C-alpha cells in the first residue's frame, strides 16, 4: 500500500497549488478565491523518493451548517485515512486564530504532522517561520508551492517519518484502470451517483447547482470484481450565455478536459427537468470526442406515469442518435437501477477497445454492398473493395476503394449501422475512414511515336477534305 499524505489548512493557503506541484499535473483547480476546493482530490505524488498518495482538501472554516459543514466532513475523512498530515499556513497572513484552532484539533489526533509555511519565497526562511513556532507542532518548514522552493526537501523530510512500504511504480498504479467521467447539467445528481457507486459520502452533495467546481479523480475497485476504475466527478455544464462566473468558466474547461481523458462517459440526465437542448449539445460533444457512453436518466423514482412517458418521447426525439448507448433509469439518491451501470461501463469499454479482424470486416463490407449498392456518381459506380481496423476507442474502420471521397453521408450511416449491428458494438460510437487508390496515370501524358504523329496528321487532312 502506498502511504497517504493529506494537505489541510485554512482556505486559500495554497493546498491545491502544492497538490499540483507534487503530482506534476493541473488536476486541482487553482484561483485566488477562498473556498474553491470542496471535495477531496486524490493524486499520485511524483516528487520524492518513491510514489505516494497525496490528498487535497477543502479549507477548514468555522461554519457549522450549509455546504461548509459538508466540506468540513470531507476534510475529517481525509484526515482519518492519512499516514501523514501537511498542515499548511500562509506566511503573508501570519499566525491567525483559525490556525491556532486547527493546530489544537490536530494535536488531539496523534498523527504525524508537518507544519508547512507556504508563500515564503519573498522572505528569509528563518524569519518566515518565526511566528508559527507558537503552534507547538515542531519546527515549521518554509516552502513556496508556486515556485517549488523547499518542496523536494519537504517530501524527503516527510518520508523520514513514514514506515517503509512495498515499492510501486506510479505508472503501474494507473495501469488497467477504466477512466469513467460522469457528466451532465448542474444539479442532475452526478456527485450523488458517484457516492452511490462508491457506497460512501465521498463527494459533497448539496441541493444547489454548481456544488462541484473541479474535476475530481477517484480511484475505485468494485467488490468481487477484478476491474479497477477511476471515477471522474465533473462540474455541471450550462449554456455558454448563462456562464458569467470566472470560476465556472474554468470548471467548464476542466469538464471538457475530463471528457477527453476518459475512456467511458456516464451522461446523467435530470428526469424532473426533462431533456433539454443542453443535454443534446453535451451528448453531441461526447460523440465527437469518440468516447464510449452510458446514459443514466436520474430521479426516475419520483415521476408519475405521464411524466415518464414525456421523458421517453423527449429522448426519442432529441437523443435518437444515442441509439447505440445503454440506457438506465435510476435513482442515485435511493440506489434503484444503479447496480448494473458499471456492468454496462465494462461492456462499452470492451467494445470500444475490441480487436476487429480484417477478413471479418471485409466480409461484412461485401455483404453490405451486395445488399445495398452505393449510388452512381457522374455515371460511375463507387467501388468499395476491402476494410480493416484503423484504431480503437473509438473503433475506426478504414474502407478502401475507388471514388470514396464522394460517398454520400446517407450511405456512410448505412454502413455504420450495418457494422454496429453485425459486430454488436453496443456502447461505443463507430467511425469510418475512406481511402481511394491512386491512379498511376493521373497527370501523365502519352508520348506519341513518329509513326503515330504521321497517322494523326493524315486523319486530320482527310477530315478537312471531307468538309
């Protein structure tokens, strides 16, 4: 097992910045804005003598109710599972009453703690830490998460107080994990669905749109299954005209990046709100990205029969192009219908990464052409000769022939539907690429011999005399 190091402290002391520095990523959203981080964010530390799990948390405040209380509960869970705590303070603010209160609470835990005095790049390290000795947590460590000053020494210091663990490579830790991004409009129940899949209150859920601001990566293993996952909770996407908050704009970017990184997408639709244009736009973006897809219509349990029929009709009209995706009608809050969602995630991923043999694809192409010939173009028949696989996730089928650059879109859709049906490619979009053979005589002129030139001239004189 890898050691777990948890970052804690007041809001806006630089925890997410240090998290990004240690993981050498931009997974944590960073802005000069207190309370930006709300959920626990896990990553693999890549600075130090060996890999470790680094946990970013929301700022510890004094609120006892509302969303801040839920954030505090998340911090408590992160502290409980930590092997070592990095208590971060801000040298520019000095030792505040909140820092003293947090230090008193941490001392009761009996866990190893290192006091990190962040933003010390503009001061002498000895002077930067002077005010924080009063916290009684040992010698403070001066560092700058933004500049990286003192960060490597900090991790080396932490590992001196950690027990030895089995060596694991950071690349092996992420190997064979299916990345599953849960996306949808705000307040559709994405975080609630993830909590239900995990079987714990892992994500902050609140009856207010925009609760999740960042893309949260959560390693997960299903009990009784060998397959491992990385669940990605994302911020809700709204229409661009309704996005005014700069933080929300960054959240949208992080969500779109999560879609590109994921192997499978779970599109969560709020049944109470119905299927809107934003759902269709988001579904179209997922298809363009080529990601495998599972659709979950959430809050299904609270609908009367008429409302359910209305949602079915809306899905048939607005999302008919998702006919390849498995559809689940679920209640993330109560767990009904959620049990088989990950089974279809496995199926979609398996189909998206399948190896397709060239003889089988060519046979299916010949059968499809035999049943329905391509149309004539300028009096010439389009000839499709053979097919082979050109990529995976999404599956790409490359078709070779003549005049393939003028194959109509309707015929391409016919071929896609035929391949998907015959190959049973549920849960994944399918792409076709067409290639035409080059004409070796294109652009070349035939050089006539002297005898051919003389014959051409005789024919020309004969034609003129006839006139």
